[in-house]
């Protein structure tokens, strides 16, 4: 295990400082573009959607969604103050217009009311959540009835080729995540497999089921 592996794992989990704002943000926008594009396609957005992105990083997906969601609202949470600061600058006009709300928060404790969003999305942030079941329960809580959840993440086999995964970065099989989604009360779950030049990845799409 190298110092670099440890450093990368720490920065990926919670980017900080100048490295987070000026290096990792743009790098993520480029490296995760294919996953973000797949998530965008399966969100099937309309102009009046209310959408939450969990772990927005450098803001690539927020930018794409803002072109479509003109009459609804966009919200984002990220655990990294550096990423929040970066995107607050990038999307200052949208924030001032009341069309975008960004907050520093964890997936397991979303600062939003129940039944607030029509859609929730997250790309490659699952690895850094403290509790996947708790995060999924939060996604269901803030979704409206029949609201849509779209999750994209790098496959376990691809991610485990990277040295930094030995520093506590979690990896997941698609089937296990699907079971956790079902346990959280999501239904009609679809699992799609895809790849780009960097890795194989999956996209899981589910809807909020009715309350028991």
C-alpha cells in the first residue's frame, strides 16, 4: 500500500482544498461523463421535475439537468465542502434565481422534507456512504409516490483493480444493491450493464413503492 493510494482514497471520499476544487472536480466531470450521461438518459426529465443529486462532485450532471428542468427545481448534496464551494461558484446564477439548492450533507441524513422530489440520482458516490441501507431509506423518504431513483456506479470487479480500494473504499455487486433497494421499499427495479474506456459500470433504476 502506497502513500498515494491512501491519499487518493481520502480525497475521493471527501475532496478538500485546492486539490478537490481545481483537480478532482474537473477530473470527475471527465472520467464519470459516461455514467452521468447514462443516468441523465434514464431520468427521462421533464421541465417541471424536482430532482435531487446525491454526490454531485464537479457538477457535470447538474449542468445537463439544468438545461431541461426549467420550471421545477434542482437540488444537490455533497459531503465535501470543497465540491459545494466549487459548484456554488459555477452555478451562482441558478442559485440566485432560486432554481438550484446546494448543501453539504451526507446521503444518510438528507436535509429535505418527505415526499419532496420526483426523482433522485447518484453517480459513483455509493462507495463512500457510511450505510447504504440508511441512504436508500433516505432516498425513498424524500421521493414522492412513484418517484424514480437512478443509481450508476463502477462495477466491483473494475473498481477492485485500483489500489486505493484497499484503503476502505467499499465495493458492491449490482445484485446486492438491488436487494437493498427492494428492502428500502423500491420496486420495478431494472439493472443495466454498460462500460466506457475506463471501467464497466451498472445503472439501477427503481421506483418508490406505496407506503405500507
